[in-house]
């Protein structure tokens, strides 16, 4: 909310849902309700079918999405006049899907990419509004990696909002280099202690981040 306000916009409400059990950790919805800024409504949808009418009730020009626990249906995406802007922690089209940071760590990427894009009917395939990246050097644990993510989100959001306000439609994504970052296979939880220490560290950190989102 403070980032949105500093960019000259009003946060009129939040639409959320509990989603599948444990999908993105154990953050209780009651905490979100208690932490909401003054004057901001928090609407909790019982199912994906309720997203469209709840968004319509807020009468917002643009919706922001980040780490949403379920797929948003097309009728809900069509409600905001300017669309739905999603913040995805990867250099799209690479690492589409629910576990991009985990795969970046698993693959030994030296930086964390971030993309603001308009949402469409598919997963993380909509037009790109803004992209950037930050180095992962020195980020030894999951908490530090999430700190890099939050830094990207807060620094890029005002620029992305300005581009949307200016009427920029975004650039269509290429399929060159596209990949899907799904949840880790259970076998990846087993550590092979004969592997190099750096690889074992990446595996442990990747699981820590994945556990915060799974």
C-alpha cells in the first residue's frame, strides 16, 4: 500500500482466497485482515467463481497480483478497465509457473530476475510491461533471497504503474527460452553429501524458498 500511494495511486481493496491448503505457506488470512491499511477492504473469495463479482465491487481501474494461490479465471481478468498486472520473480519467459525462485537457486543463477506483465488466460504468458534483475551475490539464505525479491518489487512497481497509466500495452512474450518452473519433485529433498558443498547449499536454499511458497 505505501508503494502504491507514493506512486500517486489509491489502493481501494484486496481480493484474496485461502486457496489449496498449504499452497503458499501458512500465512493466516486473519493476519492480512488485521494488517490492512485504514480504509482498505479485504474481500475473501470462497472460490474462483467469486473473483469477478468481488473485483467488480471494488471498481478499480487496475488490479495488482503477486503470488496468487489459484489460477484467476478469464472473467475476473476482464473486470479491471486496464487489466491485471502481475509481478513474477523471473526473467519471463524463463521460469513461468509457481516456483521460479526455487529453480533459479537450484540452477545456480547469479541474479534474480523480475517481470511485471499483464495477465492473460495462460500462466505467466501475458505482455511484458517492465523487467529487471538484481544480483544474488551475498544472499546466503532464504530470508536474504526474499529480501532481494521485495527490493525488486518495491523499486519496479512505480515504474510499471507509470507505464500502464501512459497506455503502454506491453511487449508480447517470445517463446524462445521459455521454461516452466513447477514444484520440485520429492526426490530432490534427498541430499547427496558426495556433491560439492556449493551445490548442496543451493539445494537447501532452494527448498527453503520453495517451502515458503508451497
